[in-house]
């Protein structure tokens, strides 16, 4: 839940007020007294007796928005006509569309774009399937695939409810990397069906972006698709998060003058994101890591270990700590949370080592209050946009796929992920680096190009036949 008014809960209230008197000046006061923020006040129709006004304001949540409307309606002489939720208005009819890249103005152009001219292109591809990357949208198209089982922080809400999120992802691909992405929402949560469906649609795409598929099912889906397909498969909830966390941690450790090989890292969250973050941190040189889930520390003595938890136990927690998260955080240099809200307090952060780094990435409510964490930590990052150091996957996936598509890569490798993280960290110059700026803004013009160039170079033009370590 938002703690301050947010554009995510922005509403426009169309109302009428008497043309004379104090009614207009009372509108702003009413919104502010209800705890909202007026962002616009537009007179849409003026008469001698009545004014029609659109009042746009930000609220904390849906209930707060209704309280603001009630406060406006209580003003003498005000008549409410319509209340519009601006977020819902943005989604009316969907957020993306297909647009032709070529003109179709006459018979000649139609004959080349479609029959009979297109048959020559089809036959060329039939002779050499690799030409599809050159002569079709395959060279610049990504499928954003979900089963709707782990959407944002909303859980298993199904493919239809996942579609607005996947549309948003496609819009981000276009905005930040010029990539044409398309949402593929599957009405199945059966691993075999998901894998087979993606396999048979893959010829039309240059890459597959898996999104919001619940763990541990997502691990098998990704593994099997990587074995079956000749195009890169990238699970953004895992690898996009891992890239951003490593990039931010690289710069945070520079701020506090510590090395990743020497620090104690405590992680909360052993799901898809936690697993991928851990793998990349270890690949980058981390040596002392403890991972905790809702049962406490992951260690070799636990009897509930599945394949991914067993791998974590084998590669972390060398001393076999078996206690809870609070004990694991004590004396740690770094906390990385990809788990659940409100599981730590400011006192827990105070128990960490000198100049601790805290990444509380649960959304919308972090693992620890950012305000409380900032009282004790040298560097704090969250997944939220209303605090400094927002760790957002849009910093990674557009550039990663731009590089993969440009290189005509067939796989995603650990080497590429490390290169992407290094490039993202380097966007922040030494002059800019500080406790409140360890990761660039998602709108920084160099982010996608820098990440793409690093991935492209790592891929060596066309990616070699590596598999993820």
C-alpha cells in the first residue's frame, strides 16, 4: 500500500461549482485536507452561473481516493458528475498495437508486401531458415510469455489478469530498446504444455522473455526451453533482477570501500529471484553468503530441500548457521531482500556490520522500512520509485535483449549477465557515485545502449554454444 499520494492512484473528478463565491478555492483545500495532492485544476466549461471543472489529484490507494471524492462532494454547491481513474484510462483498449513498417499505398506496393511478391521471400527462407532473421520481424521480436501464476506481488491471478502487465512489459521493450515484443498469456500452468506451446511458436520470435511464472516451475520451464530452442531464453524475474542487484551492489560497495570477496551477505528469499541473484553474486566473487527463506537459514541439515534449495545449501552458509533471518543479518555487511514485507526492523539493521548496505526490494512494501534502514545503513536501495536507488528490472532487460538480437545469439550465458551488470554499474560515473546514486535512472539515455553493447560483445557477434553455469 502506498504511504504517500502516488500517480498510480491518480483520479480526475469532473464536477460543477457555482460561478461566484468561494467554491473554486475550496476545492484545493478539500483535497489537501483529505491528504491528497492536487496536480491539475482545469475549467472545461464556463457559464454565468456554473463552472465545470476537472480536478486531478493523487491519492494513497483506492479507499483514499474515495475519501477525497467524498470531501469534494461535501462542499456546498458542488455537484460531482464523473470520477475517472487515470490508471484505468491509460489501459482502455490496451497499451500496444501493431503498426506496418512499410507503406501500402498502391497496387505495386501491395504486390511486393503480399502476394505475389512475398512468395519469392518465403521461398528464399524455405531454402535457408536463417534468412528469417534478416527478412522478417524475427530479427527484432521477443515473446513475453507468462502463465499468470506469479504476477508482480499479486500471486496466481491467471493469464487474463496478467495481460496488462505483459502489455506494459512490451511497451517498455519498445520505449527503451526499440524492440517489438508481444504478450503471450497461456491458459495453462502445466510445465509440459507451457514448454510445448513456446516451442511451437518460437519460429516467429528472436527471443523468449519468461515472465511471472511461479517457482519452482519456472526453473524447469526455462531449462527445457533452453535445451529445445535456438533462440535465447531469458527469465526476467530471475536474471533481470540478478543483473540489477549485482550492478547496484558493485557501486554500493565502492561507496563503502568494501570488496565483494570479503563481505558477509545475507539474503532473504530463496525463490526464482533469490536463486538467480545468488548465482550471479557467487559468479562475481562473493564467498560468504547466507540465504534465508520463511523457515530460516538454508543449510545442509534441513530436510525440506528441493533441487534449488539443495544447490543453495551446497554453495553457501559454510559454517552451517541454522537460525533465523535476524540472526543471519547480525554482523552482515550486506542485506539483499527479494522476499516479503516487514520482516526486519531498524534495530536489525543496527546490528549489522559497520557501514552496511541494505537492498530491501519487496514491492510495494519492502522487507524493512527504508526510513528506518537509512538511520543505520550507509546505502539503502528499494524497488520503489519514491526513494533513491530504485532497483528496477527495466534497467536490464531492454538492453540485454537488444544485445542478444543484434548478435543473433542463440543462448543466454552467465558471461553475458556479468557483462550486463558491469556495464550498468559503469553508467554511474565516479563523479556521480554516492550513497543516494548507486544505480542510474531508468530514463538515463545511456543505460540500454551500454548494456546492449556489453551483451553483444560478450556474445561475440553470434553467441557461442555456451550454457548457463
